[in-house]
C-alpha cells in the first residue's frame, strides 16, 4: 500500500472507536507571501478544536481555494469522509483531505493524552561531517551554510529545471536517483501532497537518517517510519483562535504554535495511541 492508503486506514481504525468530530471551518491565508511561511498553509478546524494543516502553494491550489472558499460547504462535513479524498482525489480536494486527516491525527493525540516532544531545532541531529554525502529534497536555505561549511557534499533535488546546476558548495538536480548514496537526507513535507513520497523514500534506501520537516507534517508517522523516515518535524498549535486569526490575516504564526519532532524513540506507536484513546 502507499503511504496515503496506510494513513487513511489508521484513521478508519480510529473512527471505529466511536463518532469523530465533524468539520467546523476552513481557514485560508489571504494570499501568497515570500517570508516566514505565511500564505503557505490552510488550516482545517474540527468541532473539537483540533486543527490540521496542509500546504497550498502547489500549482494554483491557493488561488482555487480562495476563489471557492464560500462554496465548499465544509462546515458540518464528516471529517473522515473528507480525509478519504486525500487518497481518492487530486488538486484542491487532495489538499483538503490531507488537512482533514491531519486534524483527525491531532484529535487522536488529544484523546490519547499524547503531545509530541518540543523541538527548537528539528534538524539538530543532522550533524554534517566532512566527506559525507547529504541529500536535500527541496531547498532549505538556512541549512546550506551549515552543511557546506562542514565539508560535506550536498545534493539538492528540485522540481524547477531553472535551478539545476552547480552552485557555491552544492549541486541542484532533477534526478532523485542521485540520492541513492546519501547517508543523511532532509526533506520538505510537500512530498506528502505531490504523490512523490513513496518514490523519494525508495531512492534514499542507504540513508541512515531521514528528516521530513514542515508545518503540514502533522500526519501519523508509522508508515513513514516503516519506509525509512527517522524524524518527522511539524507544528503543534497551542492557541487555536490566535493561530487561525493570524493565518487569515497573513500575520506571523510563531506566537501561536511550537515546533515538535517525532522519532521512533519518542513516539509510542499507533496501536498504543489507539488503546489509550479507547480507554479515555
């Protein structure tokens, strides 16, 4: 099965415990921004207050969402039915389905009394060493100097052919096959939406450390850990009202959410979470 299929199957098992909260609202940014992750994500809110994020800057997804925001009729919708569209649909409905799935994940965490560990630096364990070959899926500009100054070799996989070539201390390519001998990889969580996650992870079979980072990485990590991901870094919303108001206005979001990280060592596993939720 694909990651998406496994993820939704887990949420189906969660739903078997009893009725899940329905959708309360969809929150959209006012437009695209060039800084601070603003304008990059939508937030789907459930009736219990759980929120799931999803990246909206693939193609014209954000523009389509903004144009149809009043016509989706999501308030009161079955959240699991919407989450299933992450597997069955494409475009904006895949995006909304992923947001719904992530909201249900937060709902499960809350019912199970689980909060992932906070992390000021989700990629702090990268520790690049001279001679290592490090892969990067999507360009993480703040990391470039840390890696190149260490003497490690850096290969970045991008989708934009205009970025391809040799740069100051690193190489950009379209060929994911060049990740095959990387010992460490850091990746954008956008892979979870553009149907490349299974392929990219298969290309990184030699990596002993694989971090997937991004505010929309709010999914259950079991299927990712099984495929070689070692760390999942996302966002934990602490102030629902403050976060959604800031997102809608285009204001910075940092005061209302904190960074979290999940690894095999600090994650109890889906079966444990499900048992804890059932007993709650």
